[in-house]
């Protein structure tokens, strides 16, 4: 088995991750480094606890903090009265 710099769980093909992603214009940008550093800090601080958190704790302590870095204008979804669609 080949050692790879990523842990792929079949979200993307290995071929894409190893070859094609480097052709994307975003790959050449360097402004993502600051966001990566912040995301790593969040993961290092909260990653060990993720498996033991309730859904609301996970959203508050992990997901919303990540969204705050990568999507600063993100807003929480409004509550709906319908039960036809899962959250």
C-alpha cells in the first residue's frame, strides 16, 4: 500500500487528489495558509473531544468555529416548522 499525504475516505478519487487538484487555480494561491493555521488550532484544541460531544456541542465548539474561519459571513439556518426535511 502506497503511503499518501492524505487520508481519503472515498470523498474524492485518489487520482484527483494526487494529480488533478494541483491544476486548480486555488492550489497556487498562498492566502489560504492563515486559514489553515487557524483551522489547525481549532482541531488541536477540540479534536480530542469531538467524539464525545452532543450534536449541539459539536456545532458550537467545532463546526461554527471552522465556519467562522472559512465562511466568515455564514449565518445559522433559521428554524423551520416543517418536519418533512431532516436537519
